[in-house]
């Protein structure tokens, strides 16, 4: 099937079935069977009697073959596990990683039926609308250092989206990508580890690309590239750019022994939480003003009730409605 695709991709016009058969040494029946399968995959192939077949390519094509074609990475995206429908890409890739798959493998889904965000919240992942991606990493880091990967992922994804779409996005600490005050991207990092050893890390990324509608409960808080710009975007191109940007920053992170310091200023420039009034949810809930990011990637806040300066290691931080940017 894909041998036929490669031949048709190389031709600008029509190619006869006879010529395809000669090049591949296959029968007319095998050609027709392959054409049928390619059409089922979503490829548009025009057929005219006495002229043959012609491939009509669209940026909307989205499968492992199209994602791999033109992907300029050294390691990420090799191999690609593509699912038309699955529960979660993180779950699928976790199973694959447990069987010994190498670093760089990715899982991509057209649709997820049980997508998850932070704190186990459901993540809407309908077919044909977004990028639902998981990346397998095997870094030589301590489990306590894995949180830095999440921050670097947010930096890479935000840069990739801006470069590919021209839209300006920001990072809500620690790793939500926001567009015009609404959530555009969710990142969920999971790992398999022991006390002092990390076996593998899976970085899950969900990007609302061409989503037109959201459930009632998400309309005020979630958005998509399409809803904010009125334009449809190529999911394949955005996914490729995300992988390329992430690989570059991941290599830089490993070279500096998982230190966040080289990324700190770049992250702070994109962090929209800084200067905002926030609500910190954790063991204790309190209001504060976000004022800085530490070299370890933690959020520094000044409490409204006591005026004390505190470092937020984990938990959830939400920007208060009506909160003002620092002057």
C-alpha cells in the first residue's frame, strides 16, 4: 500500500495502473486493493479511465506516514505509534515502554476516549480536532528532577505554537499553555521509577488545534487555535514543530545535568502568572501575588494575609479573575 503511495507522491500528474504495476511488479488487482486501502486511510486519489491515478495531497492528512515525512528530529518520533482511537496515549506508551521500547518513541491518537489532565480531570479529545501526543524519554535523572522536564516541555510547546501559527501564547505556572486567558494546551508528565532511579518518563501533550466547540463546563476556560484566530491549522506541521523544539531543549537540559537555570529567563518571559494575584490550592488554600520563579522552577508568592514570602513547590495555582499585572 505505502509503496504505491510513494510512487504517486513522486508524480505531479496521472500515472497509469500499468506503469505502477511495472515499477512494483504487482498485478492490477493488487494495485486496486492498495488504492482502496489508501483511500480508507483518508488519502484522496483521483482515478480516470485511460489516464490512471493521481494523488491529491492535503495538509489535513494525519497519520504516522505523514507525520514522519519531513520530521526533522534525530530521535523523537522514531518509532511512531498511531491510533485512530484509544483511551489515552500516555497509557498506550506506558505499556510499550514497559516492554523495553527505546527513547524517542511517540504515541499519537486521532481520538482519545479517556483523556486525562492534571489531578485526574477529564481531557476532551475528539477526533479530527487536536493533537494528542505522548513522548517516551529515558533520561538519567533522579525522580525528583522530573518536574523540570514538565517546565521545559511547556517552554518548547509554546515556542513551537508561536512559530507555526504566529499567535502569542503564554505559560500559566507550571505548564498550562494559555491563549487570550483560556487554556489551549495541557501537559501531563508521568514516570516509572524507584527511590533513586528513573526507568522512563512519559510526557503527554494535548493541544486544541481546530476544535470548534467545547462542552458547557469548558466553554469559559478552554479554547483552540481555531476559535481564537478563525483559521484552521495543520496538525501535522504543529506536531512536527513541537517535536523538533522539544528535542532541542531536551538535549540542552541533559547537557546541563537537568538544571533549570539555563532556561529560567526564557521561562519567566513567557510565564503569565508572574505579577498576578493567584489562589494557591494545596494543603492550605490562600491568596497571594506571584512575584518570581526560583532556579529550581518553583513559584515564589507573597501572601495576602500575612505578607510573607513563600515558595510553592506543588499544588495548583489559579489566577484570580480581575487580578492585575504588575506595573
